[in-house]
C-alpha cells in the first residue's frame, strides 16, 4: 500500500507544533507518497520551520490568511495519490492510522472517508481544553454524519464534490459531510486512534475566541446556502439569546424575577448537557465541560450578531491561489 496516500497539513502560526507534526508523519508505519504543508499566512516563522523538513512540499497561500477548507483545497489540488489524509499543524498522526484507514477504504468501496479517534494532548492540557477533550469522547462510531479532525478520503470522490467549501471559517466539515452523504458516500468512524490534538485553550480568552468563531460560523453557513440543520449545533446561540434577554430584562425592570427564571433555565441546561457528557466520561469531567461550554454562550451570540451585521465576504474567501516555496510541485 506504500505510495497510495498523500498527507496535507494546514497551519497558521503553528511554529511550535510543526516539528512534532512532521516527525509523526515520518514515523508512520505506512509512509505517504507525498507530504504537503499549506500555510495560511503565518507570521511566526512556520513556513521556514516547515521548509527544513525533508520531503515536505511547502505551499503559501498567495492571498495570506484563508479559512481551513480553502487551505485543504489548495493541498488537494496538487495531490495525485489514490487517497489523501488531512492533518492540522497542531496535530500528530498515530503511526498506524494510515495503514488502518487504507485497509478499511480498500475493503468498503462505498466509504468515501474514514476517521478515527482524536485525543487532546494531555501534556498540554488545561481545564479549558476539557471542552474539546469531552467533545472528542462524545464522537460516535460507525457511520457518521460528518468527518472531523481531518480524516482520510478517496481523492477522486472528494475532487468530484469540489472539495471543502473554502468560504467557511467554521463548520466546513459538517457541510462537506452533508454533500458526501447526498451523493451516497459513507463516512466511517473507527475506534482506532487517528491523531493527537493540541487544542491550546489555555485561558478564558481562548475559550471565548473559539465560541465567537462558532457564532460566526452559523452565519457563514447560512449565507453559503448550507444552514445548520441540527438543533444541537444552533442550540448555543439560541440559549445565549434567551439567557441574555432575560438578564437584560431584569436589569432594565429592576426585578429579580426574570433573572431567577433565566438562572433556573441555565441550571437545567447545564444539567442536561452534563448528563449527556456523563454517558461517556466521568461525572466531574462532564460537569466541568458543560459549565465551560455554557460560559461561552454569550460570546457565541455576539459572534452571530456581529457576523450577521457585516457585509458578506464569502466569494473572496473561496478564491485562493498559492505559491510553492519548496518541493517539486509546479507553482500555481
């Protein structure tokens, strides 16, 4: 199976993580045919760091910063292997994953994408990383609706769909999953380890930034013609709106009644999500993750409102050109 899969790594200001990322790819039991690094406008020396790794083709997006889907599409455009695996620059690849994924794809021609377990790098973890860590634990097995944390794809099938929607800051993977399933393709989630992820949420500001981008993603999905269709994905913005309105009403009227009512709703919401998380993780972890998740809800709402008031930039975000820095890939 050697030489049948290319690996595309995308990154933005990941200079501290790239060495571990590329070393993990080099240690893979199944060696990829090619490794591409696509940089989205880093200012921390990521391009130079990636360039020192032997066998890595380094590409810099000509227009500077771009969303994850656009960066993956740039790498996909120069791949020529049967399969392609996507990895973020703050991830490390499990050494056995590519071998596992290709065996599964070879056995099941209706499967277009295989994903495995991603786990938080606990050596880098903080209490804020609990949110992402628990979300990983909650991912179901078997046929799923969406790829996550990259994954291994059939290159031809992914190209037939036009790749990712590069206009989206967030939720580009659920949107792609919807198109795959519409064409009759299957996304398969395995229990095998796929990658380790350094989420890097070390403070309240990191958590709030993630929440804000989530709110932006809801608006971008709608503008791109892919409105979020699952209640679980839009619930945070709706809950945030209800809670914020209740506290605002209490402040304007001087009455504690609305605040008490909203407080009870908030406690019920946290209890509901804690119970959901506790089905797969310990109760203390489930409770902490639920509290932190709901703490970011007002910021989700802010991101939704601010992005909704801005003029749409979707067309510009989807038109990306790149320049090859190293490697034998032709310059686009």
